[in-house]
C-alpha cells in the first residue's frame, strides 16, 4: 500500500505489504536466528520458524497476526522462548518446539525482549526498560512466569551466563545497528560480572580518552572453549571476534567484507554460532570452524495478498484545479485522478496507474496541459499530460530535486528550482535554460507576466536573515530590493513595477508590507491629506455612473494611490536611498500573516491567510492597508484559486474542499475511487526515493567519501527477496547506514500493530522478597505512595493488593494490569504477617518516568548542596526545547545568589536552543538597583545570571544540540566541561554544515576537560562520580578564582 512513511530527513514516501513467493523459493531476510541440537529457529514475516541446521524441513511454529521475534531454544532443546507484541506491547512468551499453545511469561507495558535462557533451563534472560531513570538492567523470569528479577547491574541490553553459571557477559549500552563504521563514545562494549562477588569488569575499549577509536563490541556469547565471542567492527565490517574472560587483545574469527555479521547468537552448549550476513543465515562452529551459509527453502501460504485495493474518499495529498475549477487533478497514494468539483456534473478519470509516485503541480493557463512530477524514470522529473489526447510526455531529464514549479502566463515556459538553481523550460522543446543559482537556496515568489522579472528570496548572512531580490532575465541584473536586517519573504511585484508587496517579521510577528520603489512625497497618515482625498472623491459621489464619471473617479483614485505609494511610473525605477525604512506595514500588529496568497489583477487588493483576534481565516486588504475583510474563517491548507478567479480550493486535514471567491458556498469536494496497490513495485519506489533523497539532501555532497551509486547497486538486488514492510526498512537502513551518519533512516508502519490489552499501573514504591512476603525497599519521592495521608514506610511488608493476597515470588504485575478502579487498596504491615495489617489507599499512575526523573534531579541537587555547602547551584537540562529553556531560566533566577553552577546536559537527546543557552551563560553582571538604606532589593542587572564558575556536565548520551552547546561553551571560554565525550551525532536533520567553526562533531563528539565516567558499581550504589567531579571542579575554580 502507499501508506505514508518517513525518512528522517524530511520527505514523503509510500508503502504497505507482503510478497508472495512461489513454492520452494530460496528465502532471505530470515531474522534473529538461534541454533540448538541440529535445529535452527528464525523469524520470518513476523512468525517463528524451525528447520534443520542445514535449512531442510522448515515448519512454521507460530502463526499470529502479531510480530513474533527473537526465538531462543532452551538448553534441552524442548522449548522456544520468544518476544511477541500480541498483547499490544512486547512480552516474553514460550512454546514447545514441536508446536502448541504459547504461554505468556511477562506482563508489563514497558516492553520486554528475549535474550537467552540461563544454562540450567530454569529462567529466561530478557531486556527491558522497566526499572531505571536512564535505562534498566537485564532481568530473568522463571519458566513458570513468576516475578521477574533484575541482575545486579545498572544497565544491560544483551547478555549471557557462562556454562558454570559463575559469570555474566553483557553489553551495557544498546546500539543502532544500522549505522555502520561508527567510532565514538556511544559504542557498546563487552563487560563481565562475577555473579558471586558481583564484581564488574570492562573487557573492551577501556580507555575513555581513546574514544575516537572506540567501536561497537556487541552480543557477547560464551563459547564452549571458555572464550567470549562477540560482533565487532574492529576491521570496519561487523565480524565475529573473541576475547578471554580475563581480558587481553581480541582475536578476529570471521572475515566478511560486505554487510557484516548481524544478530549473532550461540547455541546453549556454546559450540555453534548462528548469525545473519547479507540477509542470509550463516553458522560457525566454535572454536575453529569456517563460516557456512545456510540455504533455506520455504513453502507456505502468505498472510496477505500481493496486490491490495484501497478506497479513497475525498482525500488527497496534492491537487490542482483546472482553469474554471470544474475539475481538479488529485493525488492519493501516488496515483492521479481527474475529479469533477461537482459530482453531479462530469465524471472521474484515472490519469495514472503505476507503482511510481506522481503528483500534480498545475494546469497550464491555456488549459492544454497538466504538469506533474513523477519518479517513473527513477529520478524526480517533470511530465506533461495532454488534457485533450490523454498522452503523457516526459519534459525534463535532469537528475535533481525539483521545487517551486510554475507556468508562465502564456503557458509557453515553466520555471523551477533544481538543486538550488533557477531554470526556465521551453514547453515545446523541453530545453532547460539556467537563470541563476545560489548554493544557500532561493525561493521564487513571483514571475511577471511578461517573463522579464523574477522575484525571489535568499539569505545574505549566517543569521538566516532573508532579503527579497529582483532578477532581470534580459540584463541578468540581480537587485536586493528590501535591504533590511529582518526576514523579508514572499515578495510579489505590483503591476506597474513600482511597488512590492511582501511579508516580514520586522515588527515581531509576520505581517504584510508594501514597499514603494520611489520616495513617497506625502505623509499617507496626515488627516488633512485624507480629508482632501475624500473631498476629491465626493465630487463624483451621487452622480450617475456614466463612462465619463467612471473615468474621472478612477483618475482620482489612481492619483490618491500615486501620492501615497509613488507608483506613477510604469517601468522599474528604484530610489535606493532610504529604501530600508520606506516599507509600510499594512496589517495590524494584533494580526499575523501566514501566507501571502495573491494580488488581484489590478494590484489593488491583497489576499492572505493569517489570524486576527477572532481566529484564523482568509483575508483581503487593499494596497493602502485599508478595507480589510475576513473572507472566510478557518485554516486553509494548500489554498489555491482556480485560474478564472472564481473558486478557492483547499484541504482540511487531507479532505479536499472548495468555496466561492467571496467565501461563500464552502463544501467538500465529493469523490471516491479505488487504487490498486502493487506492493513489490512500491517497495522499489520507496527504496529508490530513499536513496535519491539522501543523494540530493544529505549535508555532505561527497557522501562522507562513499560511492553512493555503488552502494545502491549492491543493495538493490536484495529487493526481490523482500517479504514485508520491515524487510524494506531493514534493507534501506542498511544502505543508509553505510554513510555513518546520525539523524537519518527510514521508518514507517509495520502493518502488525496490536491493540493494547492492558495498562500496567504503578503504586510508587519498590518491593523485594523477604521472609515469604514482599518488603517495601524504596518509596518514590513525590510519587503516588509519597503522600502525607498514606501510612507507608520503607521496611513495611505488603500483604495484599486490590484484595488479592500476595507472597514472595508472585507476579504482582498481573494484578496491577487489571485494576477496576482509579484507587487501589493495599494491605501493609510492619511485620511479615497478615495479622494486624493496615489498609492504605493509593491512586496508581500509568508511568513512573516523570516521577523517577524528578527524584533523580532532587538527589543530584541535594548532593551538590551538601558537597558545596550551598555555594554551587545545580540544574539539569532535559532536552534542547522551549519548555526546558523556560525551566532553565526559572532555575537560574531561583539560584542567582549562588557562587557557581553545574549545568548538567547528560542524557539530553538534543533540540535547538543552544543560542539561547549560550546567551544566558555569557552574561556578566554590570549593576544593580539599590534603595536608600543600601539593600539590593529592587533588582539586579542582568537577570538570569550566576556570577561565578560554570561547569558543564556531559556524557555519551548528550547528542545533537547538546553537543553543539558544550562545543560553543568551550570555544567562548565560559567554563570547564566535565564527564564523558558526547555521542557524536550532530548533523541537523535536513541539510546543514557541521557546527563549531569547521570542527566536525559528527562521529567524534565533544571531549570534556575533565574525563570521568560513572562505573557500574557507582550506579548500583547510587554514587554519581561524574557529578561529584563537576561540583568539585566548580569549587576549585571558585577557590582559585579561575573563572
């Protein structure tokens, strides 16, 4: 289907699907494999399959509309545990290897994913996000589904217990496997824990200061030879490596050169590793076997059809009305139809039928052609559809991303911007002529009817301030017409070439302005001038509108307009002296303008969308800023006027609507048609468009030094093996991942989203088994159990929840998933006994995320307060967004009397407030208000300032804008940086150069001045070593006055 999906660079794509294989086809995209006792298990099309380890005799083990993944054999080979979203979120399930009814083992809405069984076959290891503020340890759950128990580690994404059950090898961090060739501090490493002493040791990439050479070391597995095997990019391609549990230099085991090892897993006996490579399954005998590819043939009935039919009702994603508005070309799901504006007059016509994406641009003014964009040629090109003959013709052959496409008034030419170059195209011959180019991008807003002038906007400085330019096609002259230091946009030349109408934020919000090209010789606001104008007009009032009277009136009106706007001349003549202050604002400051839609043919009336005191609407106003009218209320998405000037067309949501020019007769354009969806064809279209978007919009035109065409040529042949949406995402992200870039990727609907059947509720305290009951070990600060009226203390025992008695080991989450009321009764006791238990009433919450975060903030702030004896302030910036900025500003005000500050931006994924933050941190005091008694109670200058040492705290999860900020902090000498190097994920979504004066933070990140890292033991004991170092650095700077 052509359902909307998104590439993380802004774009639009289409999608659905599942492919239909013939009998006994070789199958690829078999995912998440495991191997045990001569059998393999894998995921395909969202189901678990089992086969012999040579690929023979495959059979489908699960058959459900949900997604089943991560199959893992039990050590005895009798059971397979797996991850499934059958209940609306990922949980752990188990099923006999011969088949049968699956059984659910975990019951928690945060999501659980299967990792391995324990060697004794009694428990299953899984990853989850249910515990910590910034991550969670691995958990185990018993085969009987009792209460899951966490490992004594702070974080875990995958891990395995040694055969003697003495050690756990694990990864702390998770990683995004699609990004290849990554070097940086956000990589995964191999750790090992002694399960008896609880000691944790890092085995790989132990030198924090060597972070630029760190790589992913993932999926640690215990081999039968006692070595730890793992997947690593140490040779720039993921391969299997091994290392001794005591440490040392890793040794390479496999030597794949393309794609690389993915999702490796080892058999329970540690003798065979199975993994994915180039979308095939491979196996490797431990310790010295050679990799062998496993070929699997499957025969099965598909769950979904190769072709689907989707019905569209009055919705479109692009449209173009014909000359008189009687028909509209609409696009939905990449197909174009011609539909009558009135379903009672005319019939629909199908214009395209293919897997490619076609979108209408506009009809030619003479009504002969429909201009549209299609990627049928594997590039985004312009095509013409002949309305009379129904023939289509490719107009351009110019590989590029095209925008701002418009016909000339005589229908003989087309203007467009391709890769930041303005071209004109001769409709008859298709010849493209370059007009002008600007690497920073240009936005065309007007092309005069005589085709002599273009009006466009471009930036002139690093502040993205935009100026409006005129370009003379004949003389090649480029004229900056606005010459102002604010953003001027959307310029339209008024007929006569002596005025420009445009939008600008000169007065704050976007407003309408008119700019006279000649000096205005009278004050248009002078009341005596207005009186004389009215007297002139009175001379024609009350008279019969004869031709002579009409002529006299029009001359008077024209004279008034000329006096106010200096528009007497009829050729372009600009007086630049004082032009930067000559523009006249037409709309009121209380209003705002969204889009300058058009001018009337005589240039006297302006139409725009915006807001006034009553709300959004379509407005008109005259060239003098008078006679403002609200034509219609509402938001008018993609507003277009039919060329005959009689009917407006627009979208509400995706539904197409129309209304008369004067705002009356608003109605939906009723139509309904069915589209045939060719899924394999659409997958190819999506793949090609994804590649194309990266080619033309990636910030580095050299594609990080990779041969982008060769990369596509390698991955495209795998398209024929795609079986579902997720296969397409995986394939495309593998391709994009070769660029080693952040902020990019393809994602979309899986087609297997399941409705949630339960919601886990949280009481606000933690419990651990003790003496046959559960004992309260922690009460979350300001959580649902931390209320003055609730009699609950750490050390109390829980006897029952919601009327159900619980004992140690019972999975009480099952009770908390099925609460009838908003409040729940909990029986507690100071002793491990039901006798004399007391009842408390708690209103559970659906998430502890915010509560845990606020508790973490309080703990950090209390620690800084204690260590610094109240001298140093502490603030954490959660995200680089407006709400976080406002919190930061309030806290700076609150702590303005402190002598220094620690600004914590750890675990901050980014945003775009670095300028505002740096502006505040740059401030220095220059004065204060004093009263007659000498007390400074009336105010300080400037506000939001701490006059003292500033320390910024960073870590491996400081990404994007929270890397730009410390880079600027250092460059401007604002203080010291403490912690770990940042994530090295900086490029902006879209197309922008790296920040920080030419220093590329992408893939390297920002190093601290003081290197320090919280160890797993620190996290387990609650000691924040990084924060401690930051506050002590602030105290040192304060004592030494080195700030």
